[in-house]
C-alpha cells in the first residue's frame, strides 16, 4: 500500500445550489487495496465517486486519480477505470454473451483478445451456463456477477463500486466480496461505497461520511479499538424498561435494543462501566446481566456521525 496513492483529494467540495453534497473532503486511497465509503443515504458517497471519475466538476478543491487531474484529464482516465453502479445498467434484452461482446467492442479490446477475455470472465464469475440467457431474466446475484464481469472486462487499474450489493442475498454478497479480494491480489485498487457494516469491516481501509464530510477514517479494526466510548451489553427481560432507566444518565452516549439485549455506549472515562450501569438498573428495579464488550463498527459509526441518538421518550397519555 506504499507509493503514490490511487486517489488523492484535498478540500474536495461539490455544491448543488444551496445543498453541499461533498464538503471539504481530504482523502488518500492506497493502491491495490479495498477502500470503503460507509455512510447513510445522502452522506455524499455517490457524489464523491462521480467527482473521482471526472463525471462532475468540483465546486472547490483538487483531486488526482491515478496521477491525473480531475476533471481536466478525465478522458485519459476512462480507459483505466471501471465503474459498477448500484442499479443494474446493462441491457436487459441482450444475453450474457451479447452484453460482454458488445462491451468488449466499446472498450476497444483487440479483436483477437475479445473472445478469450469473455470466456475467461464467464468462467471466473460462473456465467458459462448462462451465456444464452437474457440479462433481464437473471436473478439478482447472477446480474451482479455479470455487472462485475462487465466492469473489469478491460482490466482496469481502479474499480469504483457504488453500493453494488444492495439488491442481493447474503450468500451472493459473500461470494461477491471473495471476487473483490481476488482482484486486489492481481493489483486492482477498489473503492466501494456501502451502508452495510459487515461489508465495511471487510475493507482494508474505511472512510465514514456524514452530511458530505469525512467523519472518521482508518483501518476498521483500529477504529473499533480506538473508539472514544466504553461499550456494555445489558440482557434483561424488560429491555425497553432498562433503556428507559438509563435515559437520564449523564454518562450515556447512546443505546440500541437488540431483542432482549441492550447495547449501551458510555463516556470513555468511566472506570467500571458495567458496574455503573448495573447499579443504575438495580436502583430502578430492573433485573439484568451487564457485561462490558468490545466496540463494533456500528458503535464507531454512531459515535463518528453523531447518530447515537437518545431513545424515544414515551408519548404522553391522552
């Protein structure tokens, strides 16, 4: 991951009228790695990717991609990148082979290399038995494999994936990520946007975006270890009651209910967070087991974005 970064942004900003979609983004994406964008809808992930591809002109700031200035040198960049959108963007009325052969011509692959390359991709992405099937008749996981094959047909140095697994089942998502790691092993740099925590945790490096700004950035495991909070889990029959009992605790940073369990974020300076919560619950008459646990990436996310919201207060009786 050493050497010149694949992407380097300084103060990258994009406004649409009065709305700031990307706000002063500073970023370095290393080569031959998977770099993740994690954030909710509207956080600026897709706009940032379009800026990096040269599809949008920044309002302010600078960005270099594979050593090229964007958007001035966007035309030179296009042959060196692949782009897979969230929505399936190939031709539904063409078969798998027709889609790939047509794109091979568009990408100007040498005539002699087209069929071997298409055949190799069909074998790698398990499309061999689907060659004659129209894209519109394929399942979500099959369409995803076809879209990835199309995106890497010309062997790009840099691959952009904009929420590529939002419409597929968990097993297809796992298989898809195995394919991404295989691409990285061959030297491809991948930037992927997602709102799935388990996918974000698979990235070599991760940026958390919130309202167009960089809220946190780093190696996922290091981000979890370095969280500015203590985390405890509460197991109680009355989890909702336990949550209400902690509502006015000055040490509370946030909480979320997971069935009969309650996950609680507390100030990092507490010496005994489990004991602190246990005493609060006992005083409120709530029987519970309390244990301190390690932070998850979701905990990092809610702390970084300020989404560790207080529980909703019950509505007043009519």
